[in-house]
C-alpha cells in the first residue's frame, strides 16, 4: 500500500482504457471501501526485486511461496535452503513491533539500518534465523526475516540486514 503510493501517485497506468472514467475504476467494495485503495496491495512484495534478493544469497532463483500482507520466498540454489519473509506493517510502529518481539521471548539487539533506528531479533531455539526491523518511511514498520533451513546454514542476520538496507535506501 505504501509502495503503491510510491509507484504511481495519481498517474494513469500504461494501457489504461481512456474511455473508462475514474468513477468507474473506483467501484465500492462491500462495506463502502473503495477497491482502488487496494489495487497495488501485492506490489509490496516487490519492494526489493527478486533478482536482488537472489544476489544477496548468491543463489540461482527465488520461489514466491506467498504474497499477501506478509511475503514469503524460498531461496533456490543457494548454499543452504533458506526461507525469507518480508512483513510491512503500515499501521504499526517500531516500538509496537519491539514489544511484540519481547513478548515472544526473542533476543533483541539495537542496530542501525541505513542510518535509521532498528533492531535485530533472534529466536533463542534457532540461532541461525534472524530478523531485522526498522521504520518504513513516515509510518509503519518493515521486517525482513531470514531462516536458513539448516543449523549449519550460518547466520541469517547479514542477509536480513542487507535486505533491510536495500529497502530503506531505495524507498525511504
């Protein structure tokens, strides 16, 4: 949703039918919500292009296993099988996400992501998995989780940090 604003801010889409009026494009969904508001919802999963995600892991490909409020990917052809998750909560705060992480009992470490505040998080029972949380623009929170599927898969924090920094540098 935030990305939708960055991507198109009121510009006509290529190939749009000029005979269609803006009123026709904004048909109301049940409950009176405009469907236009949710038009580019899944674009958030492309905040870092798949090619760049593959480069971070020195892998061959990326499988998109779920697009929605939370985006999930599987890295193919990397050193170890790895799951990657992107969560972009537009109506959340870094403080709120930190409190939720503390309640889960995760280990937390303050960090800086491309010049802005954030934190690293680890699950105590799976030290290879790592998440990086930071602010998403003027509001919201962005979280990248990297979860190597092998205990010998190394530390997911370096890749999670690289993905978070790519996102912040490119979009904020």
